[in-house]
């Protein structure tokens, strides 16, 4: 507080980190964000990037997609939406299903039966993570 210069510098760093997370739909981890900023921000550390992203997450400016291949991945798009995760390359893709496809409605009905017998917890479809192989990994597998 007593050093406005330092605060301004700090918030500039914060702004840059948030801007990088929001600039991509690739759902980056802290390392990816750090790699993009390290040459622009001398003295920046991976720990600083990670700490700031976690602060953004707590503030609701950034969402966590969860840990994929040992690294927590983040999303600049904070409204809940389903994700597709490639089990081969770790790619995270927004899966924009405007409403529940019919086959999933059936699955959700079954799940509701299960949750009812277990105390009626609620499953939020918008936060669903689908696992599989992305188009590129399918292609790589079929041409190999
Ligand atoms: Zn893939
Ligand atoms: Zn997303």
C-alpha cells in the first residue's frame, strides 16, 4: 500500500497473466502461461504465475478444469460448460452442447435413480468432463 509503484507493477503482472489465460481456448496449465510471459516479464517465476492463477480462480475470474496428466489446467471462460479431454495428448476442448442430447438424458435419468438412493445429490451436466480421443489422435492411430 505504501509503495504504489510496486503495486502498479504487481497488477500489471497480474493483468498479463489473466490476459494470457483468457487469450486461448486451449485450457492452459501454469507452465504454458509462464512460457508465454517469461520473455516479456523479466524475473517472473512459475510459482508466481501459479499463485496468481489460483487467486483468479478464487475470485472467479478463471475456472479450473482439473488435473490432466499431472498438471492443473485452467479456463478463461468461467461459465460452466462441458469439456472433452483427450486421454492421449491431454488436449482439452470446449464441448458446447446447448442442451442434453437425448442419449445423455437417458443416462442422466439413470444417474438420478442412483443419486436418489444415495441421498439425492445433484449432478451438474454443465460441468461434465468427457474422456476420449481427439480427432488428431484418432487420425494418428488409424494411419500408424
Ligand atoms: Zn489427442
Ligand atoms: Zn472450457
